[in-house]
C-alpha cells in the first residue's frame, strides 16, 4: 500500500513539473513567434509545429499515468526547450 501511494505522489509531482515546464516553453515560443511575425495558422513553420506539440503535452499532461510516460514527455519538452534557447540566442546576436 505504501509503495503505491509513494508512486502516485511521484507521478503527480512530475506532472506538476511538466505542466509548469510546458507553460514556460509555450510562453517562449509565443514570444519568438510574435517577434518573427509568425501566425499560429502557418502549419508549415517549424516553431508553430513545436508550439502545437508542446500545447498537446500541456493540455493532456494529466492523462499521463506512469512515471515512465512522464519522463518521455519531459524528454520531448527538453528537446524543444533547447531548440528555443538556441533560437533566442541567435536572435540576440543578429
């Protein structure tokens, strides 16, 4: 019984972290898209595709049931976050 409660707590904690992490990435992508004058309707733009993928994680984070699935989602978010940092860095130096 105790092991199950601990596991549920760990999953819940990870989901809260994922929710906040994805919200931050969404905000960064929106800033980038606004500066670049990129519309959310432009499905051919890579930043729009990434925005929609992160939004799907954000919207469905509480559907994740296992810690393993939460770690997969975190990995996806980390990749997008690193790419966003690189875009922002390029933007600063231009």
